[in-house]
C-alpha cells in the first residue's frame, strides 16, 4: 500500500481549507508562526507523543 508524505497531506488540507473556509490571511500567518514557534519549544516532545 502506498503512503502519502505528511507534508503533502498538510499542504492539500491547508490549500482546501483556505479555498473553502476563506480565513483572513493574518490568521493563517499567525497559526503558521505559532506552530513554528511551538515546534521549537519545550512542549514539542509532549505534542509529538500525543499525535503519534
């Protein structure tokens, strides 16, 4: 069975979310920046364990 890379799945879901829901661009930028900063925090191992 073929698997889809995570980055491709996230890109497709993000593209569809932006096209269908049409959130403001500042909210998209805020969520991306928040996710980037959270990934480099001390909470990253706990989040990684929770999503696996």
